[in-house]
């Protein structure tokens, strides 16, 4: 029996009740299940999916994270775009993405794409505007990073959240409150950097399948970024992963010399958006490449 076209299959919203189906879909494609990340993305944003016509879970799914005012998002990040292996290479990925484009209307879109997926996204109007280097490995650097005098790090407290939100909006160029306010519960550790009473950076470490992810990573400069990563690496017995903007070459060189080399590079792509807003010089790493 032939598989019906995606246009004949309803695309529906995903909820937290769909977590088992989402993680099964990821496992089916050889991705880590990462229920922790799926839960965050579905709670802070939303997702869409298509039920498989054979009754075997989801045919495909993706998450959508809106940034900016709820009524008029500045842009939407697409993540976790997956098609079940038995339905792969039949055009369903393209059709699901076309649905997302129609659904989003005039709202600009962003995503991170592997090298193999870039040609498809370009055909659908996306342009490459940057790259992220996935650095991963067991951190072998010293237990403390030599930082300039006056730079202090500490665990984030409840009173720090308004300051973190202000700095995040300044660096990322848009309001990310639904995502950032979930960081204290989502992350194992959330640190802030200060100099002379001014918040100059923050970073989180959160658990992923097989590794600990450092992100977001916001810092005034390379020294602050190194200090935050080093402090977050302490106490972790699993490999670290940091998705660093490739323009931060000094940090990537330092990571490589500290046992966390670059293993993969992905393209940051946008549609109807010339570039990500904000200050890239202080935006070292996203929370996850599933939410640009």
C-alpha cells in the first residue's frame, strides 16, 4: 500500500503528552532521545507533528521556539526536525518544513542545519548567515581559569534572574523570557559573572544523553567565557559539549587544547532575516542549536 501524501495527513500540535513519541522518533533516527531537551522546547515553545499512517508513533515532528513579543515574534527558531526512518527520502521533510513556513506567515525563521541538509533549506528560501562549531570531549584543563582581577563567578540566585533577562535581551537582541526563566529548573548549574557589581556574563550546564551541554554562554570577552566554562566543568564526569560561534576562534582553540575539540560544524540559516539580532561578540553559545 502506498503512503499517502503529507498534504493528506493532518499536522497537529505536539504537547508534553507526546514526549514518548518524540523521544522514540529521535531514537529511530539515531539521535539521542534527550527527553529533558524535548520537554523544555515543548514547554517554552511548541511543536508540530504528523502521526504515522501505519499507527507506529510519529511520521515526523519539529519544535518551534518564538522569540520576542508573543503577539508579534521577532523570529521563530526551528529545531528537532525529524522524519521516521521508514518514511525518509520520500519528501516528507520538505513538506513538513513547507507547512511550518506557511504556518509562520510573515515571521522570520532560523535553524541550524547539518551540511547534508543545507541544499534543501536553500531551496526553501533559507540563507546561511553563520556557523556553529560543536566542540565536545572530556575537559582536561586546569580546575580554575586564571582570570583578571575583579572577575568573580557565583551560582545564580533568584534575585539574579531579572539581571540575566536584561543582559540576555541585550546580547540576543530580543526577549527570550519563556526560555531563560526555565533555566534554573532545567540546568544542573547556572553561574553568573560579575565585575565591579556589574553582570558581565552567565552560563548554564545541563544534562544531555551522554554529555553535559554548556549553553547558553554569554560573556563580556574570552577571559570571562573561559572562566565560566572552567567553573562549569568542575564536578562533571561526562564529556562536555559547547556549540560555539565559529567567529570565536580563540575560545575554540582553547577548548581544543583543553580536551574539547571541534567535531562538527553546522550552518546557521535564516529565512526573511538578514542575520540574528544582538551582539555576537558576547554571544558565545546558544542554549541549544534546536533553539537558535
